[in-house]
């Protein structure tokens, strides 16, 4: 199974390449230039992102910090879990 960091890296790469190609095309007016810039730069950034994410996960595990990133994404609102805790304590 592909781990979560790798999946995030792949989706980041796709988003970054699309943005870079479109912006490079709008600035240059050339698809050759846009593809050259839009494929090389995001590939380098994507490799950096992967190692950046891994470093953060290591830091969080060493400092016993919980990564709330997924719970925020999965919730309707970032404050949803906090509001739910308050409501449960009042019941």
C-alpha cells in the first residue's frame, strides 16, 4: 500500500505542475516554454516537499505532537471537534 505522505506528494505534484504550466504559458505565450518550466520546477519542488513532510512527521513524533491535519480535513469545520466536545460535556 502507498503511504499517506507519498499520496499527498503525488497530488501536490499534479496540482503544482498544472499551475506552473498554465502560469508559464500565460507569461510566455509558448507551450514549449510552459512545458519546460512547468515540468522541471514542480518536479524539483515535489521531491523537496516529500522530504519536508517526512521531516515534519519525524519532528512531531519526537515531540509527541499529534498531527491534527487529517481531522481538520475530515471535519465540516476546523472548530467542529472542539464544539462537539463542549456540547458533550454540557449534556
